[in-house]
């Protein structure tokens, strides 16, 4: 089954066609146009501007790829969560294509897409799957007992991990989006230089908190304002921050492995591109003798291959949405009961 995927939830316009057969998915193409250059000038994403850029690009990208709609078996689009005006561009385009061609349409969750990046061109992860979702807007531990079956074990009570990375980057005057820049700076730093808090580790359960850590970094930078330009000092801040984040993510995942005994652990979302997280998570999961799967780098960040893949697993069961009534939902909850 060939599925066209469309993703416009934030600042990447993305299209993809994947081919699914049984539990395996192959990407025929996955194109991403990043708006980062425009948004970097403003230090963040302005929703209306993102939507305008999606409008300018989406049809052009489809045309440039020469997508043969007659050969497509279904269309999947990110219906949420995300920025409302941005989401609407993709959803309305997908509805129009589905309506005109009569092909089945399915609206999927962006977070579900991130999870399904772990099914792209890989041996299918065995259930139950424990997923650590770490992106710019979400930090969650989700248990998946089968396709489309999600139970949230814990989530952040304040900032998402990616958001904390981006805020620390901005405190260090690094350009948007800051996560990769902080990670790069951390490479030459001493992660023991500063003792930053590990949120909620003293509390039972699987929830996260990163606002205390963010504030601790801010206060440390204020105390050391004369060293702000010193590269060693900056690298030490970045490394100590990154290690505090990763320690927290690892410890909560360890608790969930102990309690739920999954067969597979996956990481998903933009922050799953973080090398320290990948390395520490691989060590943790292997120490429990479980399978560990992480997305290829190009499918860690926002893309439409993951949306088409999630769509394939819905469409193959016959599930579909009405192309006249599907609506974008900026607060779409992956774990909401249907
Ligand atoms: O999933 P994503 O591309 O967009 C959302 O759905 O939010 O995630 C973007 C987030 C940003 O906060 C970005 O700074 C962060 O992922 N990120 C990273 C890395 N690469 C991207 N954070 C830490 N280390 C990285 N290597
Ligand atoms: Zn994302």
C-alpha cells in the first residue's frame, strides 16, 4: 500500500510517499523544506508566518516531485498537535486531494508520527513498546501494547525537553533552534562542572519537570556574568545542563522498564537526535536485555515519512476520516480514548 504523507504542524513543510507491506515500511521519498532561516530572525516561530510559508511551498513541493495520485492508495496528514494556522494548511490540502481523487484520508497525531519513525525501514519493534517522546512541545513516556494503542505513563509538568534546550540556548545567545547548538557546545565541556537539579527524581512515578533546571542555569549564568564569553565556561554550562536532562530521562525510563517490562524501548521526537541521549539510552536498555530502537537521524526531526508510516498502520485496518469534515486540532492528544 502506497501512502502520501503531509506534515505542516510547525516550521517544516514536508511531504513523503511510503510503501507499506505487512509490518515493514519503505520510504520512496521524503522531502522537507525547513523555514528555520526565516524564523531564526525572530528567535522563534510566528504561527501565521509559518502558515503562509507552508501555503507557498506545499503545492510546489508536490508538483516538483511529480506525485502520481493515481498510484497512491491513501493520504495521511498531521491533524495535530501543533500550531493551528500551520496545521490547517496541510489538513486542507490533504482533504482537497482526498476529495478530488476519492482516496482514503486519515488524520494522524504528530506525536504518533514521531513514534512510528521507529518503524521506517527497520524490523518492526515488538510489543509492548515503551516510547520516550522528547520534542519541542512534548516530553512523555507512553506504553504501546499494539498499533494505535497508547497509554501515557508520565509527562512533563512544565517545560518540554526541547523547549528547555532552546531556552538554555537563548540564554547563551545561541541561534534558534538551540537544541543541536547546546549539544555541540557540550561536546567540549565538563559535565560535572555545575551541579544542576534533576527534576522530580525524588518523587515516585514517571512525570518530568525541567523548569527548575532551566532556572538554575539562568541563576548560574547571572552569578558568572563576567565569564559569559569564556568558551570553557559556556561549554561546561552546556555539558552540565545536558547531562542533568539526560540523567532525568534515563532514570524515569528505567523505572518504567522495571514496572512495565516492555519488549522494546524506542525514543522519538526531535530531541531523540541527541547523541548523549542515544548513547545512554542504548546502555540502559541493553542492561535490561530489551530491544532498543531509535529513528534514523533524518526521521528524528520533523518529516512526513513518519506521518505516512503512521497513516499506513491506520489505513491498512480500513480506518479513515471524512475529507469534508476532518479538522485540525492543535491540542490533539495521542492518548485520548476514541
Ligand atoms: O520533533 P521536533 O523536530 O519538533 C517538534 O515536534 O517540537 O523537535 C524539535 C526540538 C527542538 O526543541 C530542538 O532544539 C530539539 O528538538 N533538538 C535537539 C537536538 N536536535 C533537535 N535537542 C537536543 N539535542 C539535539 N541534538
Ligand atoms: Zn515534531
